[in-house]
């Protein structure tokens, strides 16, 4: 199974914000849409990082009240862990486990975001795929359908 098979659901989760936007804008986006991760993009649409609720909280604790004028770029995670439509879900799941993340942006060849894969969706698809494979093996061993 490949990432492109989850693309329609992943596109629904995609939220982007410009790197020069204020941190308070990212906080509003994260609070308003039940979002866990927002992809940070340059003006040309290229993904340059991600920002989470934890990133916002960590950065705001250093601000002086409502006068916080920090940018998203100052708080984002710059190491972009991403995948592409042609990647296998097994490799994406391994990447999620390796880096301890629950969401991974899908990017195109120009590093523009296409969607966000959620760990639950990836795991559910992998489990369905494994169950189908198990059933095929069981049928093969039992000679089901072979006369």
C-alpha cells in the first residue's frame, strides 16, 4: 500500500501558514480546527518546517504577555520529516516510529505540501492490508478457489 491511497483523507488535514506569520496566528489556527500540525511554507509554497501546539506553547512561555511578536519561523521545527505519494505506508510508518511523530506531511517534487498523514490512518490501512494478505494466504493453503 502506498501514500497516494490515503491522499484524499490527508488533503483534508492539510493546513499551511507562512513562515513570516505571527505565532499568535499559528495558535489560532491550531486551536480552531482541531489541528495537530501545521505546515510552514515560504511565499512560493515550499514547505520549510512544521509547527505544533507544543512548539507554540514552548515559544510563548518566553514572551512578555500579549506583546508577543514572534514569528512562526522562530518557533517551527525546521527539520521537516516528510513523505511522498509514491512512498510505501510501511516506510512511512517506520519513519513515524523512528522520529516519534504522529503526523507526516506529504510533499511533491517541489517540496509543496499535499496533505498530512495521521498515524491512525496509516496504521489502519496497514492492518487492513495485512488482514487481506492473511486471508489470501489462508485461501491458498486451504485450496479455496482452486479446482
